[in-house]
C-alpha cells in the first residue's frame, strides 16, 4: 500500500503581528495546524508544496509532487463564454460539429499547466508507453481507458480528485478564460508562437529532422492563463462522449457532454496536424480504447 503525505512548508514567511490582519494570521495558524496533523499521521509519499508562493500564487496555481515528479495545476476562474464556431475561427475553417456557437457558463476549476509528461506517467504507472521518448515530452500512445487507470492511481497516491477536463472546460481554458484575447489558437493568432504542429514538427521538417514529432512541454509561449501547448504537440483526451450535434442541445451551465456514446472527445490538435486542426474550437474523437503517437492528456481538478 502506498500512503499519502500532505506537507505545507511555511518558510520564508515572516509574521508581523502588528501589521498583519487577523484573517491572514488565522489562515496561517490553520495551515500550520493542518501541517502538524498531517505529519503526525501520514508518512511521506506525496507532497503539496506551498513554500515561497506569493499571495496570488495561492489562488492561481497548485504544485504537486508525486514520487519525485512535480506538476502544476492552474486555477481557472469560472465564467460565461461563447463556445464553438465564433467569429475569429473564420468562415471556412469551422466544421459542422463546431456549430452552433453557444453560451456556456462554468464554475471554477484547475487545469494542468502542461500536458501530462512522460516522467509523471512513469512516476505514477511505473512504465512509459510513448513512441517519442523524453522525460519532459508529453506522454502519448495512451487511450482514454488508459488515462482513467492513470488518474485512478494518481488519486490514490495523492488523495486528490484529479480527472480529465470536460470539453467545455478544455475550450474555456484554451481560450484564456476571463483573460481571453479572442485568439484563433490558444494564446495567439500566430500558431508557430504557441504550438508544435505540421509546419514545424511534421511535414514541414521531414521525418529525418530532430524536430519531427512531439517536443518538451512548455517550450512555446503560454496562453493568457499561463497554460502551455493547448494548441498542438499532442491531442488531449476530454471526459465527454462525442456527439456531432451536441452543441444544438447543450445545457448552458457546466455541460458534461452526452450521457452515452461510442467515441470520446479529444482536443487541441497535434504535432502532425495543419493549422486548421489546432484551433481552439476544433473537435476530435475516437473510441476510448484507441492509442496513437499524437494522443495524450491534460489533467483537471
């Protein structure tokens, strides 16, 4: 059995009681009490580290360490946005399953700052199924079913409730949430600034090039929320079943996708796709048991 350790490091945080508000002091005391209780009851296997974080960091991100591998979840403030074939997606690029554009309202959540890397998958599962090897590269050749097994084991290690994002959560985060600049791709109108895709990682470079295939995560510019690779690198599985006509009847509040189906959704495009397939509105799908060298995942919480 693998046990979970929850540790809060309260270092480099001087307490000036004469100037600090009672609420802040109370919060720090509560955090210290939680840390003491956790250290007394659970041995170390997993760390949630909040040392050296700024005030805004407590809100904007959470960093976890599992078996020596760290990863960060970015806070996404909920809100209402227009999902699907919006104006910046162009007149010719959108497909029928991106229509109609419709309003969606989401609650707050966290999403992975990067795609799940091979080193994190290895740390959790003890194996690496990827074809393009590299510890900081995104894991690929994983099915939706594989992702569920990974998430279940990750949750048992951490005591958290990680999951795949819903399709709506994925698109809202890709668009930049409440900080959205209204871009066609995640974080830019110029795809090469934010993505590894066909022109710079596949046909545009050739199979003999060292640039062919996936690349280390977070090597392109992030989007407005500080999230990387939501366009290109690898497709990312979502929780939802796929239905090409779902947008015409989707509920506005926290849509979860159809209740059943034969295919699961994936989003974001990949290193092997042209620009049209890396737009924030573009939808992909396949059976939940399928594995490809361009198909990975991103976590939500």
